[in-house]
């Protein structure tokens, strides 16, 4: 079943007033020539000029009628009569659809044509100029009051991001992301990487702040657990010492000695204990890279950590908070996400304008992509054009074509009327001479 498609342009009904006015103009000229012909027929012998006027009107009337028939026959049967080879467009719309599709395929969607067209275009630079251009009167409107296209792009991208994040199952997506991370971590050999990191850090002396931080942490931990340490010493010493109260002196001495040791390590970069820590770190870095047993233990710890259900629960919570935060930021016009995206687009545009190598790579990629699209999907595109035109009914295709070129076709009628009249005058003059 075929349905009539409304005649539209840009989502609005296509106006045919101009074509209708030209049709009435051409018809009016034809009627005027008929009136002149009838009015001057009886005056031909009165003066030679009337003969020329009558001949002009007669030939103009014939030329206008011929062109009216020709133009009308393209779209409908003249006067409703089923004359053969009239109503050409509606009667042959399927063949026209196939011909249009084939013309499009052979002249526009061949790989050679697409490659030739794309070779003369600097797509990357044009995109860079668009992205890097200033926004005018702010991020939302340009200098002429129109909406800034980049604001539309960023707003649309933010809304699309929010809708995508909302449409996806959070549990399933979180599990997929976790599974992907777990798979990548499972393939990654962490031990050698950690060993090289330790060696590089120590070579650049960047491990000193870490040791200082560890010493401070040890001091704070010791301070927070003084009573526990005193209780342990109290329980360990002999009963006589506890009775004499010497256990308190011992615990205080132990704590003071530990505090003094940590302070000395912290202020003295050459302290022996600091050197021992560095030796331990250096050995750990070597073992992580070269000791199979150490590497095996690290890998086992990594696998246990990945398989731990608590880690899975933790990651699910982290992912859900990230997802909700992104949705809120994307939907909130005051969040600054749009401005950040505009800045990113502007920086990308500046890079596209300045870097010729990047332009070359992007243009080559765009050209290959378009050639690939033409090669793989050219037949589907032209088939879509053909099938779309075939689905139109006769009224729709007639209205669309006539609305597009009807005004120019009425000029054919007007020109036919005028040219026919001039030919009639020439013929009349020749008949007078001969």
C-alpha cells in the first residue's frame, strides 16, 4: 500500500505560490494572444500593421498552446484526456527512480569520484577553523543572535552522554567494566613493572619523601598506641618488677627510645636505619624483576585481590557514584561541563589548524573512510533513493517535481508564446515580400 507523502521542505510545507503565479501569467498571455487574434482578424485588410499583429497573435497562440501541452504532459493528462505519452512523470516514476539511483551511483558514489573530490578538500583544517572560532556573544549565542553551533554540539553531546548512561543497566555495565579491568590486570605482569618503578624512583632520589612519610606515619601510630604498648610491657615483665613499678619506667624508656630513633631517622638523611630501608627497597626492586618466587607471590596476591568479592562490591559502588555524578553534571547547565567541552573543542580546533601532519593524517583517514562507505554502502544508498521514490504515489512525485522546477517550466510557455509570435511575424513578412 502506497501512501501520499506531504510536500515539505525543511520540515515545513513547500510553497508553490510562485509557480502558481507563473502558471497564471503564462496562461494569461495565451488568453491575451487569443483575444488579440480574434479582435484583429477583421482588421487585417484595413492596414498592413494589423496583418503583422494578427500573424504575431496567431503564431504566439499556436506556440503557447504547444508548449502548454508539452509542459502539462510531463505531469498530467492535458484536459484529463488519456492521450498516449502524457502524464510522463507519474506514469514512469518507477523507471525514473531507478534512473535517478543509477545516475547517483555512477556519477557520485564511485570510489574514484569520491577520492577525487575528497583529495581537494582539507576537512581537518575546516573542522579546526569551525571549532577554534570565537563564540561571539557568549557560549550560547553568536553576534547575530543565532545559537552557537558549538554550544549545540556540546549540549547535545552532554545530553547524549546522560541518556546513554541512564539507558544502560548499571549493574551489568559495572560488572562489564570490572570484568574488563580484571582481564587487563590479569594480563599485566605487575611485579617487573613495580620493580622498575622502585629502581627509577630511587635513582632519582624521589623515594626520600616516601621514607619520611613512612617514618611520620610510624611515629603517629606509635603515639596512638602508647597505652597498648605499655600494657604489653606490663604483662611481659616479672611480677617483682611490676610490684616495684619498674615496668612503667621500662615502658617509658622503650617509648622514648623509639621516638628518638624515629626523630633521628627523620632529620638525618644518612642515618643507618634509613640506609637499611633503602637497601631493602633496592633488594625488593631486584627481586620483583628477577626473582621467580617473589614474582609468583605478587601474581598470587594480584589474583586473590581481583577475585575478592569485597573488591567487586567496592568497585560497583565506585562505578555507580561515578555514573550518577556524570549524569548530574551532564544535565546541570551550571556544572561547567559544557564550558569544559567547549574549551576542549577549541583546543582541538587550534591543533587541527596548526599541525599540518595531523591534518594530513585526518584528511587521509576521512578520504579512506568515505571511499570505503561508497564502496561498501553505495548500492544500499542508491537503493534507498530508488525505493523511497517508488513509495511515493503519483500525486506526491508530481507535486515535488513540479514544485521544484514548475516555475522554470512556465517560462518555457511564456518564451514559446513570444518566440512563436516573432516567428509568425517573420513568416507574414516573407509572405508579403514573396
